[in-house]
């Protein structure tokens, strides 16, 4: 059978999800292999070195750089508090004094007799890594982190913003083509992840933040609403670090696009369950997809069956999504995979496929213009 590989979104009812939770610097791992952890549990921690502040003591005291070590009231390694006198000089037989105060809380790191500069190191910044999903620790990476595994419903989106968060899944839309408007969001979604249908509006995002929702999942989003919400054009940046008070994932694309029925049905079946979500997205090399993970701890997964032959392979009948114009966002299935190269509008010869879209129409498109939707 003809087949081709293409990266794509994964939508799985039940699969094994493994998450590597790693510190940015070596530190302390707080759990052991076999421990059951919750999504918000700290599994590893470390400390990042504090910022360095340079103070020109020689200039402030009006002394040559070589005299600065003799003027220091604090030595290297001593703690200081902001505003505390750390150096002092005397002149005119000790009648007049000049002093230099610490500009930050921290410790004296270095005192230079060459430049007359004193470097102050601010207190270290604690960094904690949480499990992100409810699951079991299957591997400990010494001094670095852990791998957490769980059976879960796993849904990848096409775009997202916002960091990792958790909350109870609640269906706000009653159908996959319903627009999520602001008036549908009430105090009932506080601390929860709200699921819409074909579109989430800018007003709805603002309302969700106002009522304290943790996240929103919807089919589409207008790019003008995204610009208005962020306050800038996103371009090709990696998302996920936005501090907007909410995490947002769109599953289909930009514009009003009904959520895929399979995705909507999965989310509906999981209503009331706790989910973890991450809006981090990168669409260039090293693709990162936003994701929703809904742990199903009491269910068993046939790993061999889940890792079935053809996963990641496009074959006739595979569900796909067009990711470039003029069919951007449209869903369909592969109806033919011709092996010969064909000439396209750009006059280049490329491999193509035939797609039968959900409305029954067919089109021949370059294989690079579609994305496999893995089930």
C-alpha cells in the first residue's frame, strides 16, 4: 500500500503519555522511581545564581582603585543589605568621611583593586519543577529530573499561548460549531478549563480571565483578536511564556473553524476530569505543539496496540488537515497517493496527494501542504 510520512497532530482517546521534567541546572530530585505524583507536586528543585550588580566604589568614595580594598567594611563573601554601608573612607585627618552603600541585598562577590569596582551577587533564585501530570515516576535522572508516565487522553492543538496549567475540564459549548462568547463564561468556570466550539472571541478571553478560568480550548481564533489580546504581533516566536493569566489552545487554526468532531467528542467524554495543558507552540524547525493531557489513571493501555504499525505514516484513508492556502484549516481524508512528481503553480515538481474534504469535494495538493491527524 502506498504511504508517506508527515508530521501531524495527535488526538488519542487512550495512550501512554511520558513527560520528562528536567531542571535547567543540576539540583535535587525529590521523588523516587515508583512514586505516584500529582500534577502540581514539586519533583525537583535547584537554585539559579542571583544577578550581579556592579558598584563603582572608587568613584563614590573619591579614592584610587588600589585603596578600595582598604576602605571596605565588608569583605568578599560577607552578606549585605540594600542601603547598608559597605565601604568608607576618611580624609582631612579623619574629620570627614565618605561612604558607599550596598545597592541590593546579597553578598559581596569580588573586590577589585584594579578597577575599583565591587560586585554584589543577589540571593539565588529558587527553581522548582512540578510533575505537570498525575502519574507514576518511571525514571529518575540523577540531579536533573524525572520521567512521569500516565495513561491519558492526549490532544494536540495547532496553536496556543500560555504556560503549563491544570484544571477541571468543563464543556461550555454544546456543539463543535458553537462560538464561545463572553456571556457563556460565568463564575462556574473559575479554576477550570473551558471548552468552546468553532471560535473563541477576544471578549470571551478577557471574560475568562476576569472570572478566574485556568484555560480555554476552542477550534479557532481570529488573528486580530490574538494581536489585540497580546498587544503585539506574534510573528514566528516560540509561545508559552506569555503571562496573561490564562492558557489558550486552538485545535484547528485561525478564523472560525468548527472543532473536529472527534476532538470535541473526546473532550465531552472527559468533562469533569482534571486535565493538564500547555500552550507552548513552535512552528519552525523542532516543532512544538500545544497539548491537552487528561490522565486516566485507572485504565489500562495496550502499549503494543497503541504503537501499531503505520503510526506517523500517511496512507489512503488517513485523516489530514490542510495547513496552507487555499485550503488552510480544512479537514479531510487521503483518497490517493500518486507516486510520480507533479508540477504545481510555482512550477516546481513535488509529490502530491489527493484529499477528499469533509464536504465531499476533492483536491490535489502538495504533501507538504497537509498535516496528518494521528488517532
